[in-house]
C-alpha cells in the first residue's frame, strides 16, 4: 500500500464551524499542514506559503470566491483550488471550473467524503503528471518559479 502524500492545505471559509469540520476531518485523515483563513484577502496575502490544495468557500463577505480563485490561479496556476459552496447551482459550478477550479463541492452531509475523494484525485493527477513527462513538468514549473 502506498503511503498517503502530505499536502499543504488552505481552508478559506468565513463560516468557522464549516472550517473546523474540514480541518478536523483532514487531521483525522493524518494530514497535518492545514491553515484556516476566514476571508479571501488573508488567503491571498499568504500564497507565498505555496499551498497544494485550497478549499475555497464560494460565498464570503470581503471578496467573492471567484475573485479569490482568479487571483490564486494568476499567482500560481498549479495550486489545486476546490470551490465549496452551500449553493447547489450548476451555473456556479460551471463558472468555478471555467475559472480554473479543480472541482466544485456542495456543502452537505457528505462533504467530507467528497473532499477525501478529491484529494485522492489530485494525488493521482500529480502522479500521472510526473509519470507522463517529469522533465517537461519540471521545465514548465521552472518557467513560473
């Protein structure tokens, strides 16, 4: 059995209860590098910490999730952003994906299981990217660094 990768997570959600639920769930999955921000600006101010995965709330007070998503992708297109929303809207989901989100998740009773599935998908994508052409991936990353 392969070991679980360690990712650096940012949880960006103005709902402290939801953020705590995600954080506790990730800790229970043996992930330890987790930072919570209660607004988009604090997240953007800390992108130099290079998170691997950002769980980003769609509906926040200071900046919309879309604005934050666009700025994260502009800063580093290799950050996996997962838009999390209380709204079950196909239009919002499509917009999130168009703006570069890796996935869109509705906050419901199964949200934590969905997050685990997405983390597994991201892990597999990273493995495949490295397998397909590690030299090219490194060259591409060097362009951005």
